[in-house]
């Protein structure tokens, strides 16, 4: 390989590692896995997210990922796409599109929400590992749907017979990846 080919290959590997961090961070939110979320950041990382601006460890304690009592979230899904990465040595600036859907319980009723936005991240490679040092969520749009009947109810399926997503170590994902099961499950 030529020196140019080596540089292009390294850039491709760097971008892949950064994308995997972004996707793991989304999984961490969707499974309420604090340890996985924290692993996506370098020490001293910051988060600007939905009214919180500050240290990532404080954000994670404040966020819906934590086990805050009374949290209204019942389901969370983050879809991250259109990831554009600008590499500059051991730093990278990244813009990612995000669609977050949640089921939130308010006054005994479940409301489905959708939020569209972008993550603006600054990554650094430290000791050979890419991780986030700054994350900002930019909101572009949102929508809240009034309570409706659930899909399985329309079809007459007992939800107890379906594999359902969970926020703890009993989520079906951890059967596939038992070595990554959160310590709470």
C-alpha cells in the first residue's frame, strides 16, 4: 500500500469507530444503560441536551437514562443517520441526524412523541480510543400524539405473549449479547 492508501484506510477506520460510538450512545439511551452511555465519552466530556448544559456525568444523572423515580418515559428509540464526520488528526467534528421517539406516561395516559434534531459532536482520539468530548442536541421539530389504541390491541394479541423491549437487563437484546448485559439485570 502507498502512504496515501494507508491514510485513507486509517480515515475509514476512524470514521467507522466514531459511528459505532454514536450508535452505542443511542443504544445506551434506548436501554437505559448508564455504563454504556458513559463509555461513549472521554473524562471531562460535556452535554448540551434538552435544557441541561454541563458535565456528562451530571447530565446522565439528570437524564431519562438514569433510574430517576417518576420518569415518564416508557419506551425510547433513537434513530441516528446521515452521520457526517470531518477528521482533523486526533479530533473530529460530527453532525448526525436523530429521530427520537418515546412513549411518555402523563396522568395515566400514554402519549407517543417524536423529536427530530441533530447531534453536533466533537470527538477526540485519546490513547487510541475515539470518544465524545462535547455533544450538543439541536432541536429541529417535535410532535406529540394523543393516546391511541396499541397495535397488538387492534390485532387482539395479548402483549404478554410478545417479546417486549425493556429498560433493564431483561431486554431481549441481552440474550443476544449476554456479555454486555447491564449489571442491574
